[in-house]
C-alpha cells in the first residue's frame, strides 16, 4: 500500500498527539520487540516508536521495521519514528483515510 501526500499529512497530524508506545533499547530489533510492534499496530494502526539506543541507525532500522511488519513508514522526526498499518477488519479501524 502506498500512501498519497494528503494521507501522509493526515497521519502526521494525528501522530503529533500520540505518545510513543514502544522504546527501542540496546537489545535492538529482537523477535520480542518486533512482536510488540506487530501487536501495537494491530491494536492502534498508527504508532510512535522512540529510539532510546541506535539513534544513528534510526533511518535504516525504521525502514526495516516497516518492511518486517508490512506497514508504512510515515515519518521520522528526531529520535521518533511513526508507523501505520491499516486494520484488516473495517469494524476495528481507528484511523480513517480518504482513498
């Protein structure tokens, strides 16, 4: 799924009010951390992840997280990244994007 510019703007606007749900620490992208990312995306659709470690590699790690979770990398700002994955069940969707 590729997001249009208006959709990206809306997601960035919504993400500004979010608190990070996960913190990437010195253990890195472990299987347990990635399971947490999957669960957070299933629960919230739009999530913030804060880099407590690996701050220099945040761009490549954010892209890897998006690829491994089949989500969209919305934004990287400072030491925070924002990921989005649309909920498969329309009744559970929290973020409504214009198509």
